[in-house]
C-alpha cells in the first residue's frame, strides 16, 4: 500500500468508529488494510532478542488520555513509552499502540487525546495506567485539557492536547498521529521518568 493509500486508510477508520476528525486542511486517513504476514516476510530475528536489544534505548514515559465517549462512565488512558514529536509545521506528534489494546478503541471514538509527560516522581502513577482494565483514574488528580477535554494529569512535566490526525499500520501496532491544539508545561523542573531495560530510572 502506498503512502496515499495508507493516508486514506486512517480517515476511514476514524469515520468507521464515529470519531470527529481534526479541523483544518489535514484529511483524516481511512481504515488500514490488515493482512497476515507471510513466513517469507518475517525477519530472522528472535522476538526475545529484539526486545532485549531495543530495551537498551532509554525512552521517556507518558500517559495518553481521552475523555469519556458517549455512554462511557470514565475517561480512557494508558501508559505509553512510544511517543515522539513529528512535525513543527503543522504541529504533529505521534504515539504507537498495540492493535490488541482495549483502550485504543475508546480513544479512537473520542477522536482526541492528551499526552501527559511523566516525571520521575510518577512511576507509581504510570504502573496504574499500565495495567489492563480497572478504574485507572480512581484517586488520580486531573482536570480537562483546554482543547480536547482529555484528562490533564496533575504533576506532569508537560502536556500536549491533540486531535487524531491520521492512523497508520505498523506491524502489530498502530501509528497514531495527532495534530496539536494546545500544549504547556507543568512541573518541568522535575527529572523525567525514563524506561530502560525493563525498569524505570
């Protein structure tokens, strides 16, 4: 599938789940075409070795949140270390989420999200958002972000408030591009929360 086809894919996906698309010239992408990976396409890399070697790359840690969609009792959120800035003009960021995530469909339905960049003091908070299911926001201090209404977590080093701009396929993950509507810093003097070789630093 070419770049144009993948772009068309994300918008269709967003529309299929009833998510609003971002305002402006950016066209939402259609639903990605999913197919099985043939044995002849698989790289001769052991998954455990892949994880071990890539674990040597230290990454920051975020919590991606979204407001409760219609009929939902609570907001959505999950811990995410696969986050990066993408473009300055227009202002875009990107995060990756597993296709099997139960939180991602809720974020897709909302059509918006907020990236909360965590500090070293928020490791326990991160662990709470790293588990599947449960009431992740119980006892968590937060307020609505100004652009999307997504939960903005108290004490975070920074927050980036976005509308979903595009969704691309990436193996067993989805690549979610967000167009930034608002952003700011919180406790930006605090040391960042880092993940390295399977543990927090």
